[in-house]
């Protein structure tokens, strides 16, 4: 019971940090730049969380995640500028566009194993990146797209830092909640079985190809949503935001936090976005420092800052109160 | 009632004929042993039945319908559960999670049911999982990682995972390999119990004593061909079998 109480406290603490403490501190500092950093940290928490599902849980090494982030961002930017849609529509539509492309891409690549799959995702990421760069009539190429008044919804002007931040925080938290339900339930177990031994999972009646495509689609969806958030909050997008480097950055977040661990992915994102900002006074030295932190964390905590085992234990037993107990005190499992 | 019907099953790997025109039936409730020297084609036969390997010829019926050509997971869902000769557990998952996969696969718990937290499906999965874990006496360790389990217990974990599928036919590929005498003895009693509880079992085993003690019928393969099929005593006395299998075994 006290375990459960502590875990509830952690969950409430996280929400309090995101929705109360962070906005209060940011308001006190008053610099709009800090607000942008906070938005970016949340957006990357969602990117890392969505990659966690496909790479950490289902074990498919995804090297082109940033491309789906880009597809979402461009979809949102084009829908907002050309069709004049507000973010209530662009968010889900951006997610759906990215998910559609992810599924189309997944269909032919799902039969590839490990390293070949990784290289295929790399190629797809590059291809999408080159399309963003070269399809000038639509994407404006290297010049990027400006979104004026991207943060308006139902007549409300959300473009001031606090409302913008709250929109981002709410979207990210709801998305992470969905990812939590998927990765910590029995469905997550089926995905984990793919990672461990997909042939064997097949022999247990698990439709492995379908599951991989689903995981890829869901992951693409949330990457797309993150892209829409970025387009609307930054007000300007261009191809370099969605390059291979960004994919690797997201991968690093997932690995530093702990492969297979959703809280780990979120923590990894916060660290790798906030640390370089915190070290800004040290100038160019900060990039080396970030590299050292990455290297040391892989060396000393290879399972990640919050490993999969403890993340699962935490999420299942307590966070959702999901493990029922029968009369004899045995756990019945996830509801 | 015939549960499994293999007719003229053939499997070629290049020039090698691993399974050569093998026919055999398994009736519901039966326990049948498959024996034969190394490379006889026993594992390949099991792979053909469970859909791991496609047939080069012949056909396989399960529960009255053809299953050859179906996808592996679809065959599993029809009620074919199996274990592997070279132990295939999910090492980075807890015992509970390992075993739950058997039930999840069969019940097809999808993303929507976990988003809605479908209590009915989840309870069914949990009950099957706990029952299977208790059946192999691993319930108390349910939350340890499979990677931390001893070799002997891993074997039972694999069987429990197959049991959570609630299969109509349980295929065991050398369950006693690597176990010592007393462990083998316990395993024999366990399999006999399963059978007594109504499970249909198809068993590959090198340990002759084990096969002879728990199977009422034994099929003998050699170089991909079926050379004998009958009661253990009759098979043991078969000159063809003595020559191609038992002789080899005694030399070894
Ligand atoms: N995937 C494959 N590709 C090529 N040859 C194979 C393949 N699988 C099996 N074989 C060959 O088919 C023959 C039968 O192998 P199988 O594994 O079925 O024998 P087995 O009776 O299970 O032997 P053991 O007692 O050693 O487990 C062997 O000669 C083996 O080398
Ligand atoms: Mg074999």
C-alpha cells in the first residue's frame, strides 16, 4: 500500500512539475527563450516515447524516426497555411499522415531482420528528408515554411508563452498516457515477445507481422503529433530539423533512459535537451560535456537510467493500480 | 477421433530429403513418441506440423481441416502448441510475461483492448497464465526474469508457455535433453500427468527409457523415413529399428 502511495505520489509529482512548477518558474524568469526550451523538451519527450514503443519494446531498430516527425510537421504547416486549419485539426491529421506513411513503409520492410531493417529505416529517413529538401513547390525546400498565427484555436489566441506551453504539455501528457497503456499492458508483452524471439512468438499464435506494422504505425502517429506541435510552436520549420542527426538524438534519449522503459525515454529526452541548455555558459565546451555524459551513462548504466524491469514494475503495480489481487493475495494481472 | 493426420509429408533442403513421405495419425487424447537417430528428421517433422517450415510435398490435417500452407500463428491458434529442442524462452521478460504470451497470442489481445483496459480479456489471460505457472510450480517466482532461471526450470517455463495456449495438441521436442536422471524422472511423471488430464501429446525424445515408459505408441524415423509405428514393445523388437536406431544408440 505504501508502495502504491509512493508511486501515485511520483505520478502526481510529475504532473505537478509539468503543469504547475515549470510554468511558475518560467513565468518568474520571464524569458521567452526558456519557454521555447521547455516546449522543445516536451516535444522530444513525446518523440522519445514514440520511438520507445517501436525500438525499446518491439525491438525494431528505427534510424529514421525524425522523418516521421518531419512528415507531421510539414502536414501541420501545410494544413495550417494552405487550408487555414487550426491546431485542433492539424494535430490529429499530422499524426494520421505520419502513421499512414509509416505503415506504407513498414509493409515491405517488416520481413527484414535486425540490421537490415535498421538500414532500411535509415534509407527511408533519408528519402523523406530529401523530399522535404527538394520538393520545392510544396515544401519550399531549404527555405522552410513560416506559420503565421499558428497558435489560434476557436478564436482564442494561444500564442503567448504560457498557453502555448500548456497546449504542448497537455498533448504530450495525453500521448504519453496512451503509449503507457500500450507498452505496459498485455499488448506490450506481445510486442516484447517480438523483440525477444519473433519466430517463437509466432508459434504462440502472435501475429508478428501485423503487430510490427501496428507498432510502427502508432509510433509514427505520435512522431507526427510531435511534428505538428513543433510546427505550431516554433512557427517556422525547415528540413534540417528532421535530419538523420535528429533521429540519432532521439535514439540516444531512448538508450540513455533505458531501452524498453517509457519513463526512461522521457527522462532521457529531458536530459539531452536541458543539459546542453544548462551548459550554455560554457560555450562550445558544452557539446563535449554532453558527449561525455552520453558515453559515461552507456558505460556505467548500460540498461539505462530507469531500466525496463523497474519501469515495468513501477508502471504496472502502482502507477495505474492495474494489478488486481484475488482473495488469496495473488496478482491477477493487468486490467 | 483423429486430431492430427500427416499424409506423405516430404521436406527437401536442396538435395537432402529431411522428411521423406512420412504418414502418421495422432488421435485425440493419445500420447505418441517420435524417436530416431540424430538427423532423422524429427525436428523437421515437427516444424512441418507447426508451420515453421513449408512442405515440399504431402499434406497435414488438424482437427479435420488442412493446415499446411497456413501461417505459423494461424496454426498455433487452431490449437497446436509446441516447445523447442534448443530452448527458446524470452530471456528479458519475467516468467509471468513469458507465459502470458501464450495466452495473448491465442486470445489476440490487440491495442484497443489494452487502451480500453478490457477486463474480460485481461482476466482470461491472467487466469490462464497463473494456472499454467502453477501447473509447473513456478508461480512463486513469477516476477523474476527468465534469464535468471536455471536450465531445468527454463524447460518447464517453455512448457508452461505452451500450456497457456490451451492447445489441443502439445508438441514437445526433446524436453528431457540436458536433464539428469532424477529430473528426467520428474519430467516423465509431469508429462504422464498432462496426458492423464486429457492432453494430446506428440513427443520427440532421445531418452528411450522415457519414451517407452510414457508413450503407448512410438513412431520411428530414420533418414527421413518412417520405419516403424506401434506399441513400444513391438517397436523395440523390430529388427529394422534395432539395426538403424537402437544399435547406433548402444554404440554411442
Ligand atoms: N533449415 C535446414 N536447412 C538445411 N538442412 C536442414 C535444415 N533443417 C534440418 N536440416 C537437415 O535435415 C536433417 C534432419 O534434421 P532434423 O533436425 O529434423 O533431425 P532430428 O531428427 O531432429 O535430429 P536431432 O536428434 O539431432 O535433433 C538433418 O540432416 C539436418 O541437417
Ligand atoms: Mg531435433
